[in-house]
């Protein structure tokens, strides 16, 4: 069985969804420490001024695991974060071909006002999976009994779910000890992926890669999965 392991990011980029479609199971690494200034509580969309962050405000203590991070669901600067996000999506995507098709799905999640960041991220993730036709088992590391770190943690997770193969993003080369996986007879594959070019709003600015999947969905709707697949360059 081939698995991928990924921390619960906020409406991730296209490469994440390609990795999941190639896997037999997705493991959500939500027991590890929250990373400040990462993608767990934010991602980028395209605006008339270029790429801009959609950020979920949070409250946390340093060293807290991701699954304990709370969303700051109170008014800031005269507005709530969910209303601010919806307004930004309306301003920048209301003229996109598939805005009307998907905005109600996203608005329903925003209106829930989940207390935990992981629940916000999982709701968005599962909704996008449904839109794209991705149907894979999902398990969380917070539901497992784990004690290892770094590459040994990957081995431990693979053993817990009876996986013999692990699909990593290319960034894994920077922190994994590949020998540890080989010694434990776990096949290591890499998701070689180039962000495909597609039609966006504000094309006078040129194409902007590495945006949230929201950008692709609003612009290409039912063709989004084929576009995601086109960026895959092999293992």
C-alpha cells in the first residue's frame, strides 16, 4: 500500500491533491508541532494586485500540536475573519466562470466557525476532494500511538497502517534520511510536480503559480482534476 503523509494545510496548492490522488491512503500529520508562518493557517489567492494571503487567525502557545490550535473567532478591526475571506473571494473571483458553482460550498464551511484549525482545514480539504472526485481513506496521526520523530516517524506510521510504500513531496529530500526507509523496506517515491499553467483572473499580471486550489476551481470547474493531473511528471 502506498501512503502519503501531510500536515493539515489550509486549502492547499495543486501538488498536494496530485499526491493524494496517487496514494492509497492519506495520513494527516496533526500531532506534530504547529509551524509558524507555514501553510497550516493560510494560503494564497490571486488578486488585482498579485498573490495575496487568506489567513485564518489563531491563538496558540509555542510547541502546541496542530490539532490543539484554536481559531480566533472574534471580531478584529470591525469584522470576523470568515466574512473577510468571503469578501476577498467575492471581490477577486465573482467574475470567474465557476465562482457561483462553488462559493456556496465554501461559504457553508466558513459559516460553521469551527473552534479548531484542524477542523477548518479538514472541512475544506474534504469538500475539495468531493469536488475533484478524490475518494481515499484518511487517518490522523493524533489517533495513533506514536513515539518517533523525523524519518523514524514515517517508518512508524507506515508500520501502523501496513504500508510498504511512501509518497513524498520533493521537499522531503531536504529532511528525510532515505537510508532509514530503505533499511526498513519501505519504498520511497517522490511526487515530481510542476504547477500547470491555466487561465486565471487578472491575466494582465501574468500567470501566478503555487496558489490555493480555490483559484483553479473558480476558474476551471469540472476541468480542474485534469489540469491537476497534467502537472505530474512522474515518480
